């Protein structure tokens, strides 16, 4: 399950504020997360996909260090955190893999950030990926509402909530 959202990234200043209406970009993102949950209830978005321009805008909304990159790379068209962690071991930079969900009932869960350079500027995708599919297997299986389990955070590397 996924939902596409559009924005004009040129409307945001260096701090992540919209120069037209003053709205902070993370407020917009929080609204999109809530919209996703309403559309696909009881599920919440687990992944946010966007290109490097979109991830740079997210980075500007936080106090991340200059040596931190936001969002894991999409590798061979797959979301694979294990491969990203292996690549990061050989880098002088660190990666922020997730931020906390902005939805109140889901705020203790991560929203994984994924860079997809094939995406257009000003496009973000919120996506639900069940935990058993985080291994890069992109098949979706229907999930009954009463079988959705509370997801446990399985990694503790560079997560910001």
C-alpha cells in the first residue's frame, strides 16, 4: 500500500519553512501521515520515499550534522537496510535511516527514509511495508486488521524520534 504526495520544494527556505504560508515542512508531512492512516486504517506508513532534494529538505528540518545523510539508498530497486548498513561501514558519512512517526498513536514507531533518485522533485511516497518484507522482497500480501502486530524496532543505529 502506498500513497503519492506532491509539493513544491522551491517553496521552502533553509529551515524547512514554507515561504508562502510559513508552514513547517514536517507539519505537512505529519498531515500526509495522518491521511495515509485514514486511507489504509488500521495501517500506518512505515517508509517515506523521495529523491535527494526531498531528503535534503527533511534534513534541513532537523539539526543533523553536516556528515549525516538522510535516507538509505534504494539498492537495485529494493529497500535493503542490511546492505545499506554494510555500505555505511566503509563510509566517512553516517546515514539517518528513520525519523519517528508524526501520528500520535504511532509515534514510537520509525518512519524509514529511502532515497530513490528516479523520483521527481516535489514527490514523496508514503508506503506501508510489513516487517517480514523489509528484507527486500517486494511482494505484498493482504493483511487482516486483527492480525496487525505491534512492530518492534529491530535496529538502533542513527534513528531520530
